[in-house]
C-alpha cells in the first residue's frame, strides 16, 4: 500500500484518491456539547452523522458495492457515528474482515482517544496505518466546559473528572500509536469563546509526542446541541489559528468535516446510488450462529433522552431505541417513533403494535394504564435507570434489573435533574 495516497494526510492526493467510512460504531462514550448525532440530512457534511448503521458483515457488502462504483478508493475508515472504541468489537471485526478481503487497502480510524490505548497492539496487527484523535483541550478546566459527561468503564463521570482522565488517555494513546510507527493526526475543533485562544497550546503540547499532522477544524453549528448558539469561526480566524499552530506542526487545511458514512473524494457530492445501497445494506438479514435459537421477540426497546442512558418517562418519549443481541453483542438496530400524544388507551395499543417484536420496554417512569396495555400485548415494561448497554444486557441474560431500579420514579411532565448522570 502507498501511504502517500491517503487523501486526508496528503493534500496532493485528495483530488485523486478517495475514502469510505463504514458506519459500524453507533455508541459514544463522551457527550460533547457541540455534537448532536440525532439529526441527519444527506446534504450535510459533519462528523457524527450517518444515514444508516451497519454490522461488520453488512459493511462488507456495502464496501464491495462502493469499490465497484469508485475504484479510486484507497482508504477504509471508521469514524462513528459514535466512537469506534466505544464499539471496539465491531470496529476491530470490521477491520479484520477488510484486511482479509482487501489486503492492500489502507485502514484508518478516528477517535476521541478515551478508550483507544488498550487496542493499539491490535491496530498494529491489523496494519491500521492512520489514526486521528480529536483533542479539544490540553487544560482540563477548558475541557470541562466542552463536555457534558463521559463514560469511564461502567461509570458516567462529571465533566471535570472526565476532562482530566480524557487528557491523560489521549496523551497515552498518541505515545503508544507512535511507538508502533502509526501516523497520527490530531483534530482540534475551534469553538469560539471556548477554546479558540487555546488551539496553539494543543499543537504545542502534542508536537513533542511525534504527531504527524494537525487539523484545526472550524466548529459547525449543530441545532439541538448545547453549543448551537455558537457561530462558525470565519476564514480569517481559522487562517490566524493555523498560522500560529503551524509553528509546531504541519497543518491540514483541506478538511471537509466528513460524515460517518462519507464516500468518495473529499468534498465530493454524495452518490444517490451509494446512499441507496447503504440504506439497503442495513436491512440485510444475518443468519444466526450455529445452534442459536431465533427468538420470536428478539428486541428490547428503550426510552432515552440522549441515547446512552435509560432516563425518559414513557409518556414523554418521542421515539424508542430498539436493541438486539447477536453473538453476545448488544447492537442498536433502529429508532421507532412513538404514536402521537392523545387518544387515551388507543395510543398505547398502537405502541404495543409498534413494539410487537420487543420482549421488554425499559423506561424511567410509566403510568399504570400504558403498562397494563403493553403487558396485555406481551411487552413487559420495566422501570430502571442507568446505562442502556448494561440494562439491555441484563434483559437478554435473564438477569434481574433490581440493581438498576429507579430510586424515585419520575412522573410524566416532571423534568429530571438535567445532568444526564442517570440520577
């Protein structure tokens, strides 16, 4: 493989060689205040956005279609829509399949760096040649203003504690990656009024670690995010920041803020044909493992405000996240809209039909009437709080949810504390 053909790491290559991002990593371990992954427009290019989620097997079907239409693809990357190492099994399985089928393909991954260090040896074995880590602060006090919460192991921690741990792990990860001679690019999102005066400090700090390229990325206003009020930095501001950071590291100035399902040349308009293929691939059925029984109700539904915690009252949920367990892994299948409010018991009968393939619905609160209607239709309603992955795993494992029981059930219309800590 020719590492000079990576379009992001080599400006001279981006007009000739393309990349494809495989969206196999739905979960994230950090809630950034500038991020809102729930909205998707096919004409919008920004990290964290995808029109479909794929399993590793589905991703290989899609990749074959991509390479047939675009033979100039030189890089297969994973960049979300969550963080690849909050979904390490899916990420590594996908890379394993690509390396086996396309041995000359460059492999690339983009991460927040919180959980990448334990997998550096595996990335090296799979010949992942390029890694991007997003470092938005090298001062934990500034980082605490950028993140709402972080998941450290099985704990969801405060921004203050999380920012400190994140920085330590990012520095550790960069050192480990460079010890394996893996090329590293550091992204830093320029957030006006938050860290724009701090970007040069980031470049100065990571340069001695052997970072190859630095990418100051202008913030893209995301409706629904905590920072939606921030304006996008203008070109003069970005030019000044890159000039300052360029004293320490080579600068990337041709970034197009790629989607998690980006494909083709940088900046190239999405292919309607490949978008249709992507959406078709997410519905491809995968045969169960040998000896595995296919349940008649294979899914678990969850009400969640942000997609990480079980923390929403049934009556307030506008949608339900649907999860399955396959080969021991918990996987987000899709999101289903809730019936429109009103209508009395008929609303809950409609919901029971929509969740007819779900064995259980996990919520932080629910009235007696909807619980009875759903139960009569075979959908058990459980009141719990905490991490979705842990709760859904307990359901599939037949374990009790008592350890995650709601300490004080919340009534419909009563807001939670708002800190997304599951408390």
